[in-house]
C-alpha cells in the first residue's frame, strides 16, 4: 500500500523570510520552484566556467542598458523564486535594489546533472511565467537547447511548456529574441 508523502507549499514571502532569519544563507544551493524548496545542482569547474562564459557573451551581445545577472533570484510569481545561472533583464543593478527582476528577457541554465529538472520543471515554470526565451547550455551533449513560444499544456509539471525547442551544435549561432541584431556562437558558451 502506498501512502502519499505530505509536503508543504511555500510562498515567495515565506521563503524570503526563511533567508532573512538565517534558516538559509545567501549562496546556499536552494531555490523556490512552484512552492517547493529544491536543492540546486552543485557546481563543478566546467559548470561554473560555462556560467562565466555565458555572462561574458551575453554582456557583449546585449550591451549597455541591460543587467546580466548570474545566479541571482528572479521573482516569477508568488510561489517561485528560482536562481537561474544567468538572467538578462532591462536596466541596471540599482533598478532591482528593492525587488528581484520579475520579467527577464532571457534565462539561461547550465546543466550537467540537472538536465531533466531544467528541461521539465524549470522549463514548465519559465513557460508558465511567459518568459519567451529560455536556453539550456547542455554540458552533457555539448549543445545549446533553445526553448521559445510558451504554450498551455496540462500534462506539463506547471501546466505550461515551450512549443518551440531547438538544439544547436557548437558550430551554430543564435540571436536572443531581445537582441535580434546580436549573434551568439554556441562554441563561445561551452568550456
């Protein structure tokens, strides 16, 4: 006989309070996804290198007037405060001194062991938030997965998925939706 495991759903306000009172510390490998506190992927050297490469490439691609935020929280909704490896938001750091960005124009996750979580759960969560451009730097297969066109799908973990999924090899390049004149080479994202 199977018994369901009882869980508790957390709000962003409750999660932020846990951080404020010291239950979690800045830099702890946890994030709030759809009301659940999830342990994030630990970082090996290739993972961290890919984050740094993405930050550099996107800073160049977007230029002035854009914040390239690494491993910082984003406020998607009342139950979600993920910490993507890289997020691009309009403005500067001071624009977000009181609130985390809520509408980044591009979110990038670097994946090794978290590939399934990034594809299904985070992908569904980002689609539900209607983020138009979501990339996964897949270090397992050494490709860039590009997710676009959020669409409702009741079979997805959070009721949404991306209708367009493109896998690009290291010789390919792509333009972020919010910087259509820029070209990002996939090889520049891979350690």
